[in-house]
């Protein structure tokens, strides 16, 4: 049985080793308390043991400066436990094991330096060649999503807005037909299990199911676009692949899928987290309503305050000393981005929302060679959502205090966010 499942299924965890229990009590990312509010736990770790040897076997880093160093140090490679799993099961042709070899984050440095610049350039060209048009397109999608709902006086921010918006935006950029959006969103969610700290057996099963379904779909879509190119990102990647040798067919396939994942899940969760923060601090919502010019800067402050991406994993290629502790060769690190974004050494009064704060150096999008490709798009979507929602639903309120958070170590986000407001006729 997985250690996560053992902890979750053992009342008071009496069957587990006492030292393991002590460490689990200090930092257990699988606990309901952590899901509800990880930030008080991070604060304790930053104070008592900022480089913490976890009961799971790896190291947890919680200070901003330590995490930046690890993200920029090429002696640490991107390596989650799912990726470790894939290396152990390659001989069995596990679907994710085969698939992961061509994913951008897991490429060796030589291949990464070939694929990343190409992917980044074509993504930015497809997304922002005409920024005004892209902005209008996103605004129109938001208008369409809200057109009927705003007359009803209630909605679920997650279901009705935060989930469909990023899916529709990235689908248009990639060239995925609107009729397929719901299914590819399901596969994408299954694939995000690759990012979990220690995926359960159920997560690993879903991961393989998502790989098989999405790969089959994307192979058919690439075949169609190769025969009939369109003005979309997948067609651009195909064209580049046919004219150059530094992007393999498998890399084209895997990273077309990866771009959809990156453009969908985190943005969806971040929209929910940002709106929840405003609902919990109505004076901050009024501040943005009274001063809409603050919204672009508020976007990064809201992302910093409650980041959809809470953690990222690294794997040590050799012994590395950080903050007086030695991370051993082949040991893994969990970099707590959510903690770094609340580090008072970097962000004074970090538990407060300050829309005049310069927050762009937060770590929600990472830093170094693996920083998020879609960060500018995510910011743009959140900016437009805030403009529209604050204008159309100025008296929006939480419909319940009983909110349910995702059971995830990598992501922080809500399953549902019901709100009420005065209907708009």
C-alpha cells in the first residue's frame, strides 16, 4: 500500500513509525488541514525547519531564496515521483513511462535546449501576434459564458467560468475543435496526476488512461492538420517539424498535449482562487471596482497570495548543499512555491493583499529554464475575468462557507465556488 494511503487509512496513524509520524505531523500535504490552509503550515516550517526532511523520503524547501537557487541550479532536474515511477517501469512499456520521455520538462538539457525555444517562439506567435485580437477573443468568450448566467443571480464560478474559459482559449490557439473540448479536458485532468508528489494507485491508473486517450486523439488531429493545415499552433508545429530535424514526431505529439495541459488546469484553478480571495475580503473587491486601473497589478498579487501551483519537484544529480543541509545524489526535493510566495523576507506582510505591491517576482510560474510558457496568457485571462466579473456582478457574495478543496499536493484549487449576485436583466 502507498505511504499516502497508509496514513489516510490509519486512525491516529498508530501503526506507523514514531519518527515518521512526527515528521508527518510537521508537514503532511495529504491532510485535510493542509488542503484547507497550507500557509500556516508553511510559516511554521520556514521558522522551525526551512529545509525539512520529509516523512516521504525527500526534502521540502520553503524559503524563497532557497527555492530560487534550486530552480536555477542545473544539478537539479525536473523529477516528480511519477517520473521516478516511469523510469522504473519503462521495461514494462507503461503508457506514461513511454510518453514522459518526450515531454518538455523531462527532456535532458541538450534536447530541452532544442525543443523549448521552438515551442516558446511558436506559442507566443500563435497567442500574441495580435494582442488586441486575442484580448477581444477572450473577452467575447467570457461574455458568452456569462450571458445567460448573469440573469439568474447565482453561479458556480468553477463550473460555469473558470473551467470552460481556459479550455476554450487554449483550444482555439492549438486548433482543437470546440466539439472535442469536453473530452480533451477530461484527459488533461487525468494527465495532471503526473505532477503529484506521490500519486496513489488510482491516480497512476487515471494517468495511463489519459495518456492513451489523449495520444490517440492527438495523433489523429495531427494527421488531419498535416493534410489540411490551419492557422493554429499545432499546424505551426507540424510545419516546423517538416522543415527541421530538431523536433521529433514524438516530441511534436507529446508537447502538443503538454501545451493544452499547461494552458488549461492551472489557469482554471487560479481564477477560482483569485475570486475567492476577493469574496473573502470585500474591501479589496471594492478597491478594484473603484480603481479598475489596479487590476493588471492585482493579477500578480492575487496569484502570489493563493497560487494554483503550490509545489514542484526536482531530483539531485549529485550532492548539493543548500542552507547548511546536504541534498544527497538521487534524492528528490519538493519546492514549496506557495510558501515562497508568502515568505516575509521577500514579501513584507505576506498574508495581506496589497494591490500596489510589486509582485511579479513571485514563483507561481517558476523561474529558470523551466518557467511557465503560458504565464502571459494566464495573466491576460485572469485580468479579463476580473474586469468582467467586477463590472457585471459588483455585489457578488459567497453562497456557502463550506468549500471543498482538491485532493492534490501539486495544485491548490476549489472543486466548486458557488456565488450569488443581483441578476442582470
